[in-house]
C-alpha cells in the first residue's frame, strides 16, 4: 500500500521539494534539534494524542460543524457554498488547534514560557489561552499598527495573562512581530518554546503546525461525506502564512478535490499594495525557511499590505509554495473591497460575522459559485470577526441590507 502525501512530506530535513529547511543561527541549532526530536517522539505517542483529543473535545468544543450557507448560495445563484465553522472553535479561530498542542510539547520539554508573534491577534489570544490552561508564562509580540487595529484581541490577551510586546520597527506589522519574537527567543531559548503561529519558520514548524491543524481537514472530509454523500468539488481557504489552508487541504490532498489558496491583493498589484506572495513573489529565505517571498529591489523582504492583519506577510509556508509548483493547488486573490463586501454579505445573509482574513476566502468562493453552478464549494471559515468590527465600521459604513 502506497503512503499518503502527508506521510511522505516533508523529508527528514524539513523540505517540500526545494522549499522549507532550517536556516538558523548557531545559537538556535540545539533548541531546534531538541524540538524536532521531541515532536518526532510525541507524534508517535498514543498518550500525547489521547490528551490532545480530550482537550479538543472537552475544552475547545471540537468537532466544529459544517454549515450549508443556503442564503449566500441563493444570493450568488450558482454552486452550493458550505462553511467549515472554525469561528466556533474556542477563542474564535482555528489557531487554538495548534496552540494547545504546542503548549503540550512545551510541557513535555519542561519549558516554562510560551513565546509567539501575532498579526490579527487570533494566534496571540489562542496561545495566551493555552498558557493559562497549562500554567505557563506567555509573551506575544505584535506590530504596533496591528495593536491599534486589533485592540479587542490585545485586551483579550492581557486579560488572559499574556505580556504583549509591541514591534515598533519597520512597517510595524506581522513581519516585524516575527523579527521581534525571534530576537526574544534567542535571548531565552532555554526556558521558552517559540510557538510559531503558522506553517512557516524553520523545520519542524511547517510540518508540526500542519499536522496539528489537520484535524480541520479530517473532520471536514468526514462531515461533508455524511452531509452530502460525496466530496466537495472545491476546498477554499485564505493564505497568509497558510495554517488554516493546510489544515483544510490536508483532508482532501489525496482526493480529486480542487484546492484553492486565496491571497490578499490589498489595494493593487504594485509592491507594497498587497501581500500576494505566491502570485507575485520569487524564491527566497526569510525567518529561517526557503519559500516564495515578495522582495524589494535590494532582494530584501518587501513591504506588504492587507486589510486582514493575519495575512499581511511577505512570504508563505513552504508547503504552499511546493503545492503550487506541482499544480496541486490553485492560487487565487481577493482585494480589500471584495473582502469587506463578503464580510457584510455573510453577516447580513447568514448571521455569521467572519474575520476579515476569512472574508477573503468567502469572497473568492462567491465568485467561484457563480462561475460553477453545478459544483459544491467548502470554505474554511477560519475565524470570527468580533476583532474587526470597530475597524470595519469606521472605515466602511454598514450597508443597507439588500
């Protein structure tokens, strides 16, 4: 019996084809080797998986349901749109799926502190939640601009006991938060686990986070078959670093389901107006891994922009780069205007307020439905939009319901 895709990639050095790996400074080689060894052991441990499954069932509220968006489907007048409701996961997004697992790994390693970056704040809230659950310290690095934009999530992190550290250099958004968190990790790797918030970073993070997020795809596949008797025609998710997308895609990667990764096109196609790495980027190394990234004229990470703070990152998970190259995924884009329209449409037609990041996938699915009237489309609704409502209504007045 041939092995499944998930059993064969990445290789033992963390590569998906030419992408991935671990390009790290000497001071971090020992802690990363320690983490890699621990994850290899824990991934084979029945006890570890039993504890994680118990947490997911009794604390997180898994499985999250699949919902047929009948009103949105009717509005689009085409294919059927279904939503994997990760917004109903505890803390309001998919991020807790890997944060609780990473905290378990930290406990196994005897670490006393969790450290991470965050963009929209969903990963930060989830990690602060995991830290509270396991009795660990928590420090979250967040771009100064995102701290202002995502104020509700900043308050949530602080209420949960986390220390929020502003990244004040550069563009003061997600890339700078990652820079700041890496620097803090180098200073105290002995006591700290760096809980990277997506399928990015040096090996083993792209594999580890994908594996922890694969619960989304496993549930979705089983639920969709039970609900409809068949698999969806399309699976759609937004892509910044790409954790929610790999979570969903992992459930269908060995099937004949079209996988669509939707990147943020922001306000235009010029450098600095978007964060569409796979669409406009080139190969490069950043934050310890080789992937596709947006570069400036000097070959450095380019400035990026998206209305969705969680997806304005100048690179992308190495597995997404690989899957694009081999033709397994279809890369699409969604601009700010369409994302805000989808934000309001889903809210007013279905009573579901999506995160702005997730709204990119919803907007893309709406167009896909109109173009494919006989198809079924499963969207990973990766987060809820409570964090975004103040920002959205200030910048984009609430429309009159159609």
